[in-house]
C-alpha cells in the first residue's frame, strides 16, 4: 500500500504583539532613551543602563550639519521614536540645535500616540541632574509598559525588514532563497516586507522593475540606482574596492552584479508596491516595499527600522554580528562553515539546503523563528546586548 504523504503545514497566521494607539503593533515594548545630539549620548546611556526594559539610541550627529543632513538626522530620530517597538520615549539633547531639538523631536513622535518626554541638559541643570530626572521619569514609564500584555494579531500587522551582509557564493542559493520564501508567505497573509541596499540592486534593476505593480515604480528603482552610481562616480572613483567588499570577494563574489543578483533573492516573488526614500515610514499597503539605502549594513538597517519594521532578517554568508538596538535582528546563514564557526552569533542555520533540504522546508524554519521572535523570543544578539548598528547615512559635509 502506498504511503500517504503528510500534509504540508500552513504558515502560522498570527503572532503576539503590543497594539499601539495608531494601529501599529510592537514586537517589543521598550522604553527608548533617544539622543538628539552626540553631546547627550553619555546621559542617554547612563539612563538606559540603569533602567531595565530600556534601550538607548546614540549617534555622532545633530549639530553642524548642512540643512538636508540635519533634516535627515531629525527624520530618522523621529522615525525610530515612532517605531512600534518603542512603547514610550525619552528624548534628551544638550542645548539647542534649531531643527533638531528634543522638543521638536518629541512633538513629532507624540503624533503616534505614545508617551514622550523631552529633557535638555543645559536647561535641566546639567548632566547629573538630567540623568536623575530622566531616570525617575523612565522608571515610571517602564512600570506602565511592563503592565501591558501581548495580544494575538494577524501577520498583516508585521513589517519584515530584509538585509544581507558578508555575502558569499552561498548567499544567493541558500539563505537568501529561504528568506525570499518567508517574504512571500508574509505578503500572502497581508503583511509587508521592506527590501533595502540600493548598491546591491545594481545589475538586478530590471528584475526588480519587472516585479513592480506600476511602471512608475520601476522607473523609480532605475532612477535611484542610477543616482547612486552617479554620486559614486562624482567622487572620482567607481565601486571597485568598495563593492563587492573584501569579505565578499574572499567568499567568491567577483562583481557587484553577482552580489546583487544573489541579494535580491530575499525579495522572493512578492509584488513591489512602493519605492521610498531613506528612513521614510512604509505605507500600510500589503506587499514588498523598496527603500533607497546604502549597502553599509548599519546605515541600511537603520533606514529599515525608521521605515517601521519590527523584525529584521539579516542574511549572511560569512557570518555577521550586526544588531539594531530597537528592531529585533534575526541572523541566518546557509554557509555550513559560518554556521559552525559562529554558533553563538547566528540564530538559524539553513545550510542543510546543500544536502537536499527543500527551500520551502528551510524557509518554514526561518518563518517560524520570525513569528516566535515577533512574539517575544529573544535573538542571540538581544541576549548579548550587541547593539552595534545605529548609523544615519549622510548626504553632505559637516560644517
């Protein structure tokens, strides 16, 4: 008698998160201690170290930037305060940088409906006094946040970030393929995914343009790739020596086209429904959204978090230690050597693809991990406090 095939389980349709007033859902419920300028960084870090369930976002910007760059800094900080993984926010600056003050940042974040407080080191009596003030305010905020409970929500409430790094010859045929399967499942269930890294679309522009739901979106993809290339050439150099990177070449990738055609496998077959600038909030339209970011991992995933993603799949061939402080970063590999060497760094190993495991089976393993992490399971990077990837991309010189 022929053996009956086991039915293939359907993807999980729900996860457990923290619903927000504006309709978003957080995979985390952090108190975010947000620095408005580099001079407030130590104060923010002291407060976050003191308070559990808190994360600090610090950076070297917020002063002496030309207007477009200061606006990008402001918009990116606001976008992180509005990210659903932040349940409440304290913004701290040190004096007054018109266009990027704590009050201005807090005002915009408050439009999301969450509680926000702004503090100024100079006006508040100095770093020690403001540290005490922020700690007292933050303690009360955390007590409120930790009294909230997760609720079951549909996958349509998930915005999944997609990024890759330290790519090699295994990337486009293993972990990026598995990630593409996950992307397709999220989109089929009414969710969204966000693909970035404009540099790593060079040579694959036509493939992505063909996936767009409107011809105008395909033209946007071509335009942003062409601008990226023109900006690089305007510096008197080309991509060689920077892209592919040294670790890419060591892993067997020889051209940016090879790298790009492997990188865009993360997009799966999902339709592209929008193309957006750096760190701009993604619309609620189900489907694949594309963001204009550099290939630099920290700058790219900072843009993705600013777009609103709660969970990121970071797909890596050679192994990577990247982690965003606010957006849960799931690191996966299909390289069996990397999986063995970096067992304490990587969350999911799909290298069994090379011994016959179907992409769907490996992809389902990644998908289930995404759902678990969105529902509260900690990534290895979160457990180890490896918050090493907040970096706002620049457009011009400091002045």
